[in-house]
C-alpha cells in the first residue's frame, strides 16, 4: 500500500494524471519572456489544472481568472 505524501506528492497534484502538475507547469512557462509573466502564467495554469481535484472549483476558476487578468494587464503594458 502506498502512503500519501502531502509534502512531495499531494493527491491533488497527481490524481488521475499521467504527469504531475509541476512538470506540466515547468514545461509551459519555459518560453515566457520574463519571470513575472511566467509566474502569472504558472498561477493561471495551476488553478485550472487542479480545480476539479479540490473542494471549490468555482473559487479556483476565479483565482485563475484573477491571475489571467493580471497577466493580460502586464502584457498590455509591455507592448
């Protein structure tokens, strides 16, 4: 029997997934033009990836939207 590891491999990071969310996120932000934009993209994807595995999907969708709007604002000011 495998024991849960809430620090290194929490269930909502791995449940029903081929890859851990962190692996997907690291790959996704690799091409970001700077660390702030990459961090905002990371947050958007993190909340969307795990929203069905936690207690309040609506809240996670709202958090993703908050980060997405901040990312959009940052992109508009870097034109």
